[in-house]
C-alpha cells in the first residue's frame, strides 16, 4: 500500500511542476506554440480553465488563477493522502 501512496505523491508532484512550467512558458509565446507547449496545454488547460472562468485577471493583465489552482491541487493532494492513510491503517 505504501507503494500506492508514493506513486500518488509522484503524480501530484509531476502535475504541480507541469502547471508551473506551463505558466512560465506563457512569458515566451514562441515556446508555448512548440510541441512541448501544446502537449502541456492539453494536459494542464482542462484543470486551469475553470479557475480562469471564475477568477478575472488583475488589471486585465496578471492572471492569478494558476496560483489558486496550485493551492487547490495541494489541498486535494492532502485529502487523497488522508484517504489513502485511512485505508492503509484499516488494512493492517
């Protein structure tokens, strides 16, 4: 069971860093149009788009929705850990 927890931890970390890289790529538009940028967009945009719908950019320029999305992702990660630890505790 601990292997499952470690795998879930790695998956959350990978997705977290994918979001950060995708946001940083927005500063360089040519990179976002590359294969890697489009690939990351297909994986990250479905998660970011609900946050962008409800959180408008500050002064029309600064998009803080990825920051909120990362906080929500970390909150979800901790919730999944709590559930997995409870399952693990009762299987012993």
